[in-house]
C-alpha cells in the first residue's frame, strides 16, 4: 500500500537559530567552586556571591583584589566566601552547583574540565572556550531586572558596547519599580482577571516606571492597589488611559546627540508628530509601533499650519494617546513651543518638555569654537534671521546686536544674510569681524564657511540656503585660530568644507 507524502509546510520558523541558550540560573544557597586566585577569578566569585551562592575558593595565593573581596565578604548578605588555601582536587566537586577555574595552561584546564564533568558539575574555565559548558554574558544589573548580552565569545568588546547602550536606556529607578511589581503581582492577580483589565493595569504601571527617575515610595504600592480596585469596579470608566503630550528636542540631526530622556520618550510614544528637519536616524530610535506624522514647517515651502498641529495634539491626547511632538534642535528655542504649551494648557492636557541640543551649540562643538571668550565675548545672543514677511526682523534692537563684545548667532537667516551683514556694519560693527556660516550642522551633508562680516554675501552664495543655515558673527570666532597662530586664515578668502567632518 502506497503512502501519500504530504508536502512539507514552508512556514517560517518561530525562532531563528541561537548560538547559545540564554538561561538565568538560581544559585541562592547553592555551593559553587572557584579555583584560582586571579583578578578574573575574583570577578566571577563576586558575581556568584551576588546571586546568593556560597563560594568555595581554592587557591594557594590570592590577588590583592581577591583578598579585599573576601575581607568584604561579610557585606554579601546574599552569599559568602570560604577560603581554602590549597589547590583544587577531584574530591571538591561533590555537591557543587557549578565550577569555575582560571587556569594558565591547557593541561590544567583540561584536568579541571574533566574532573567537573565526571562529577556532573557544569564547568567554565575562564577565557578558554574549549573548556566551557556555559559562558558569562555582559550584564546590565537592575535586579530583579537583569539583562545579559552574549556574542558567543566572538567579540567581547562588542558585548560591552551593547551593555553600555542598554545601561543608558534603563533608568536606575527601574530596580525599585521591578521590586514593587514583584510584591504586587499576587494581589493584582486576585483583583483583576486575566485579559484586558489586568493588561491595562500593568501597561499603566510600566508607563509610570519609565516616566519617573525616582524610586517608588512605599505608599505607591497602596495607591496602585486602589487603582486596581477602581479598574475592577468600573472598567468602562478606565478603559482609555489619559493622554499626554511631550515636546522633545531632536537636536540638530545626529542621533547620537539625543538625550537619554528623549530616547525613552520616543520608545514610549503612541504617536510622533515630527518636523521636516528631524533626521531619519532620530526617527529610527522610536518605538516601531508608533504612528509617525509629518507636520513640518519650512521657510518658503508649503507647511502645516500651527493651528492644525495644535488641534491634532489635542485630539490625539484626548483619545488617550501618548504623543511626542518631535522638534528639531531645542523645542524652547525658535520652536514655537510656547504657543503649543499654552494651547495644551487651555485644554487641560498634561505636557512636559525634554530639551535638545540647539543648532548653535552643535555648530560650536563641530567647528571647535567657543561662543563666549573672556578676551573677546562676554555674552552670546540667538536671533531669528528673518521676519514673518521674509525680510529682516523689525522688532530687534540692531544697535545692541552690533555689540562687539557679544557673539551673535542668526537662525534661519540664509535668505537675509547680505541684509544682516549690511545692517550690522551700518550700526557700527567692523566689516573685519569674523563670521561663520554653516548648513546641515552635524549631518553628513554639513558645509561651513569662515570669513569676515564684509564677505558674508560671498559665503552664503557658496553655501546656499536650501538647507538649514546658521550665521555666527563675533570676534570670539577667531580665538582658536589666534591661539594657533593662524588668525590671518580666518580673515582670508573663502574656505569651504563639504562632508569632511
């Protein structure tokens, strides 16, 4: 009788291949072995003791680091150390949970590995992968939240770099929130049945944990239990979370210039309303599920009206969404944040602000120039470079702006650059005053020019104004070249740099 073979399903695998299985191992009260007295062995011993293990240390001699660790062993309320001033032997493995050794020679490593395996004890010989049944990852510790990173031994430095990135994203207070969640879990399960209500409660809990930099006080647990009771008694009244708006500074374009708080806000957002100048690299850091809406405003181009942006924020927040209003640079500098905050306040919508690096600061760091200098400029001034109608701003005291003891940075002044230069000279500022023009600061397309106030027209003709432009004027701009003995270079002909930085 023939058997018909059914075609094999080509459904994608639910889990891609893993180099190693990540396992979190409970060691509290367990006996573990560390053989060797080096600093590397000390680190592993300290890690095991932090897990609550009873660490038996076998070594004829200990490094100073290891000796100090054992002296401080009384501080380890979770676990502790027992020093055995002799070399390891095959009889020590009985009853051990795991065994770790630091062996200089492969012969010793092989012997330790074989003895542990014969006793049925999982073994790791430090920095010798051939004699390891398990590996240690690079750890981010917010216990009971623990993150471990492994590259399967291929690139430990990469694992450390990943750990540093994660460290910056997880607030220190997360430890306290995780402990609170652990203490509340059973009581919440008693009050709320599995499903939408319980999920809604924990989603709100997580929102609080990541929006606060403070460890929760003892009273917070009681308040959360009362909230769970209200949720159970009147689920419809609490079916949607109260929305809020966060104004976030996206900086000048380089995603690495974002603040940690800005990244956390992007990771928590339901909807992101972003400006035309926000870089794609910054948007890549947002939560994948977040809806993105371009509400850009650019000079000389069709723009989204501010009134429409205000209405969109209100509508989304009232529907329970966490809205991030993502603005280039700093929201509070030429970002119309004041108008948006006032509108949200009138609608009783919670709003907070996360500052960003403004373009002038980015320009100063990129070019290595200080905007203030005790010998040249005792103050700095940021001015919009154009009026609502496209000409020079009329409500500016240009006599004050022409102060030679101040560095002045003009935002959005590309089209009015020649007018700015003429007006400053007319108000008495020397035509020889150093000037800088920069476009697309901090991006791959960045260009900059250095010259004099009198030659700004030539500079803007070379740089162009299709992309965002900053113009800086002041004697402090020449200070670095003066110190380097190259002051004349600033006052030379055009210097154009394209993408070199």
